[in-house]
């Protein structure tokens, strides 16, 4: 899948989490942050690569970034 904006990426991550019945509480506990903090970060205008990698690591998912 090719994603062209951080907004598309955030929607995709939320959909990925939802489709797998992963709660924000569960994911945030793996990431050692609060569910509120994770939710807030997933709704920011821009998502950082650091946060993206933390989420992928917590989900045991891969990401490929091409420049």
C-alpha cells in the first residue's frame, strides 16, 4: 500500500488496529504510554517517524519508507 500523507497514514493505522481488535489500552500498555496519549498522537496533524516505528514495533508490523 502506498500512502501519500500523514493523515492517510494515521487513518490506516487506526483501521489496522481496529480490524485486528486491538484496543488503544492494550497497544498503549505495550508502548508504556497512556491510552489518552496514544489517541492524541494518532490524531495529531503530523505523525513522527519515531512514533510510527514505536507503533509498528508494538504491533510487530513492518514499515517500508521510500524516498
